C-alpha cells in the first residue's frame, strides 16, 4: 500500500509500467498540480522563484496543465501584490518608529543636559565682578540723574 501524495489515503497502485503511481485518483493528481501551479505563481510574484519550489517530478503529470480562470489568476496576483506592499508599509512604519524613538531619546538627553546647566547657573553665587558692578551701578545712575 502507498499513501497518496495529495490526501495521504492509502491506495493500491493500479499501474505496473512507467513511474510509480503517486496519487490515488485523477482528482488528487489534478488538485496537487493546481497547488503546485499556485505556489509557482506565488513564488514568481513574490520574487522567491529559487529555493522554495519543489523539484519537478518527471512523469506523465508534467504534460497536464489545468486550465485556470483568468480572473482567478488575476485575483491571486492582486492579493499577492497587496500582501507584498502591506509588508513594505510595515517595514517603513517600523523604520520610522525606530527613528522616532532615537530622536526622542536624543531630545531627552538634551533636555537633561539643559536642566543640569540651568541648575548650575541658578546655584552659582555672584562673582566678585558682579558684586562690584552691582555696587557701582546705582552710583552711576544717580550722577546721570543729577547732571540732567
């Protein structure tokens, strides 16, 4: 007994010539071919045509190409394009979020430095020069008023 490659049901091979039978029925063979076709189209659209595809099976199955409705293929392409652009948008949003976070961190560092400098400036007592000027300034103003 062999398990069907599509539905995994056990079946008895009915053909003795040629390649080993992989599917229990024509319906399973066609369904699997359709899945492979959708995967191939999806990989081509997403740019992953190398590496993710199954290796082709050399048998009579390769000659069968199921007919697909043009609308189904177009819908699949549109959906895959939409998914690709949504992912690009998410990547861009993540990039902006990271940049915004870095800017906020830098602004916080600058704010802290400014607060430290303001605290240092407020805590300073007047220097000798400031004391002398503060003592002379009223005298100068008084003389200016007397001359006028």
